[in-house]
C-alpha cells in the first residue's frame, strides 16, 4: 500500500474508531436519537436527561461533535445540535459487510434446504 493510501486509510480508521467509541455510550446514542430528525438546543437536550448534569451532557455533545456525528451551530450564546448522517457512514459500511455476508450465508442455506426438499 502506498504512503498516501496508508495515510488515508489511517484517517478513515481513526474516524470510524472515534464514532464507535462515541456511540458505545448509551446516553450518546440517546442524544443522537434526539437530534436525528431536528436541530435541538443544548439546554433542551440536557432537559431530556434529568438524572444527568448539564455539564455532563455538554461533555457528551463534545465527544459526539469531535467524532463527527453531530454538528453545532451557534446563535449568540445558544448552541444548536443536529445529527450528521455522513458521520455514521463509515460505521454503516463496516457493519454492512457483516450483514451482506450473513445474507449470503442465509441465501445459500435456504437454497440448500430447498434442494433437499425436492
């Protein structure tokens, strides 16, 4: 592999690793669900988690932002967050490889079963 290709691959892996680490935490996954369909204020996001401090939610949002999973828009002192679907694209592609393999094996098993039934 060339140095350029290796560097590109390393960046992709780091991005996917950061995304996987970010979504490993259940509250971060819940935050992603909150901002999936609409932009939300940081305070509104924090209010959805009454058992967690606003500071902790801010830290979760920072991790999600640094992993490229949410984008932040500032309007004065207010911060709005929304999902960046493209941030999950690498993870989705990685998991799709496993899903495609499973579907291929399922298809082969179903076809073998159908042949046995004839």
